[in-house]
């Protein structure tokens, strides 16, 4: 975990998220807390991860998601050198 993001304010945010019970509550909360662009950016990154895991090349990912190659590279770097959270989430989603 990146110690730079670990703080009381982020703890409060993550604890708030953990109180959400279903997708409708998630939509309501994230619609209130994020702009449409912020939410779309986050969900775009998750789609990029899915496509990278499927073996898609950057040009395919960029064409389908509208993401820049810089964003795709940044996401790929997180997959390779991050905390393993993308893999953890995708494994849990399989269940």
C-alpha cells in the first residue's frame, strides 16, 4: 500500500464505501460524491484492466475505451507493480 494515500480522510472515505449494501446504494453515493467524468475515469480503468487481462493490445484498448496510451500504460504498470488489488477484485467477481 502506498503510504502517501494512507490518512484519516481516506480512511473515512473507504469506511463510508464499506457501508454500502448494494449497487443502487453505490450509484447514489458515487453520483453524489463524484462528477460524471471522475466516475467514468475510474470505471474506464477497470475496463482497461479487464482488456489487458484478456490479452488485448493497446491499440484495441484505446479504440474501445477512448483511453490514451499513457493511461493504458499507467494502468498496466499498476497491474504489474501494484498491490495486486485488480487481480483480487477480478477473482472475487468470478464467484
